[in-house]
């Protein structure tokens, strides 16, 4: 059963409840037994546990090391290839500008 990590847990609960899912009602937890009852949602075919960002280390299906690896793989605007492309674009613009000036 899935564990969901979100910055906006209240919105997630609202969306699930609008679809008829029961959340935080004290329903018996059969699989996600470590999920805090207030963050537990029960569906006819399964269970969902909603975690806030600050509670990510409490997740049982994803470890802190796996989260760290995932975040370290996210490219940033300052990654090596982006800096190189930016410098080449500036150089091309400078050369093109000088050629047009003549």
C-alpha cells in the first residue's frame, strides 16, 4: 500500500475525502500499521498513509538514504551542462553582435 509524501497533507486528505475515501477516522489499519491514525486513509481495496515533509524519515517504505539519493539526482539550473550552454549562448550573442555592428 502506498505512502504519500506531500507538502500539503490537508489538501491531499481533502481530495481523497471528496472521492469518498475515509481518512483519520480510526479505521483498523491492516497493512500500514505504523501510520499515525490521523494520516491514515482507508479505501475498499487498500490503504494510504500521508506524510508531511517533516515526517519523511518516519516513512517505512522509503528510507532517508533513498530520499537523499533521489534529491541528489535532480538537475539544477547551475548544472555543468547548463552553465556551458549559457556561456556558449553569450559568446555566440557577442560574436553575432560584433558582426552586425560592422
